[in-house]
């Protein structure tokens, strides 16, 4: 079906109706965690809120997690 000027809707409305997309199940507006730095001993990830989480291992095999919390005013 093509757009007809006598149909009573504008071309823009026709295109919006034609391009309706259904979001897949489980879809959210949140983004996935973004990896900022990745190396064998250090990994920095920015989560959905904007906090930076750094996971690191030292030379003795210890595991550390540092979190830089992004405070919004």
C-alpha cells in the first residue's frame, strides 16, 4: 500500500506507521557495562549509572576492587 494524499494522513504519519518496530523481549533502555581498560592485571568498567569499577590483581595473586562513585547534584 502506498501513501495516498486523499487518505487524510500526512506523509510523515504514513512513514511512522509503516516503520513501526517492536522491541525484542528482554530489551531495556539501559546500556551494558562499558569496558574502559582491559589488561592482564587491571580491568576498568563503567556501569549503567556512570560509576567506574576497577578490578585488579597484585603480583601475589591478591584481588582488589576499587569503585569510583559518580555523585550527581
